[in-house]
């Protein structure tokens, strides 16, 4: 037998962001939350569109739409809470997703396309879905945002 | 072992209550400690106390106001927070800094029970603008740092310039109107 023990089969969270279905390694996902209210206030940090409150905690909301879709995400009721590790400190963020998510197990294959942020792909009943590296997707979103700002400034 | 800092919880923050003045600029609501405010004035009632700075060295400061032999630099709230221009009707004269802030209106006085630090992912000017965030009536509201309206350098530059160039607004525009 060549089967891997069940605990070694990686699991992924599959989510819909705008028109795109993506997968993230489940180890980086803390939870999926339903939050009716996005709170906004003035700030100058790129990609953060506001904050949501979860169990008394304030979580920044990161818009991944620019990097993944090329356009900002539309408003959402569901947020994936993602844990990022920068140095030895863990930070939590919420990213807006459209609709509910799925938790799936499977083997990750090489990415189907050349992409700046896909680290692999999953075959879910014939549907091939990119597995996203969250940090690279953030970097891509920041780059798109920067390009948009430069374009807007050039047009002024 | 990692440590979670960002998802700021009330448990790790100051729980003593504090009176705050809640004000708005454009569509946004802010809170500021009541202890940081010396006076709240309607802009219509300021008249000849307002002087226009002839030389604008800090773009968000175009006026100076004299109160009780002290001068206060008037910071435009919407310029400070990079918001679309609004129609300010209220001036917050701060207590421990020679600064006054133009805001659209006062919403209420409230009791702030919790202030949480700004999540670390916020890395822009907001780290200077805000002491943290609070929740008032279910809304997340930034708590303004009164020292954040003007940096020490900006204050120094303004003070130097103000002594050289200032003119009563009434004599220039006949109005004493702040904007």
C-alpha cells in the first residue's frame, strides 16, 4: 500500500473571492466568521479596508481583490481569519470572502499556470483550483495598488 | 512559541473609564479625551480672534487663534486626516498643546470603557494620529491623540513663521471665517 496516513494528508480551505475560487493551506486559517459590520476610519495603510470585531478583538480587514482579481473586492459578510507570522509574532487578519468556505483534504500538485502567488493546485472533482501563498498574494496586491496610484497620479 | 499581538483584545488594555468627546469630520466619527480639550467653540462665534497666516508652511494650518493671551494653530481636521473637504462648524481648542482643530460637529460626550491599541498592521500616519480604538455604541471609533495633530517640528516651524507674518482675518477678509 502506498497510502499516506490520514493526518499527513494536507488540508485546505477553499474560498470564493469575487469571481475566483482559491485554496489556502488550512494551517494558516484561524476561523471563518460572519460579520455584518465593517468598521472604517481614516488611515493610510495600503490594502486595509477597515476592521471587524470578533469576540471583543479588533481584526484588520485586508482586501485581496486587487492581487487576485485586479479589482477591489466587493463588500462581504464572511471573513476568513488568517494568521500571519512575521518574525516570532503572529498577527491575525480578516479577508473578505463571498459565501461559505469548504475544508478539503488532498494532494497539492504543481500550479497549473505560471502565477506570482500560486504555490500549487488542487483537483477537486475535475475543478483545478490554485493554492495561494498568502504573503505573495499580499505582495501582488500591494504592487497592483501601487501601479493604480501611479496611473491615477499620471492622469491628474 | 509565537505570541499573538495584533488581534487586540480588551483584556490586554486599559479598562479604566475615560470621558471622551465624540466628533465627526465628513462621514467619519472620532473620539478625543475630554481632558485634552480646553474649549469647544462654534466657528461663527470666533470673530476677530482669528488671524490668517500669511505664509502657509504647514498645509493643514492656515489660521491662528488668540485665546487668553495664548496662540493656537488651527489645524484643518479634514486636511489632517486626508479627507475630502467638509464644512467645519466647530473648533476644538486643545488644552496641553497650542493647537486647535476644526471639525464638522460634536456628536456627543461619552464614557470610554476600553481603548485597544491600533493593530500592528496599521503602519501609516494613523499610528501618529490615534492613541487606539474604542467601541462606542457598537461602533469602532478611533481615539485621537491630541499630540498627533502637529509634530514638534511642525510646531516649531509654525511658531517661527507666525511671529513674522500674521494679520487679523477681519481686516483682510472682513469675516473671521475658518475653513
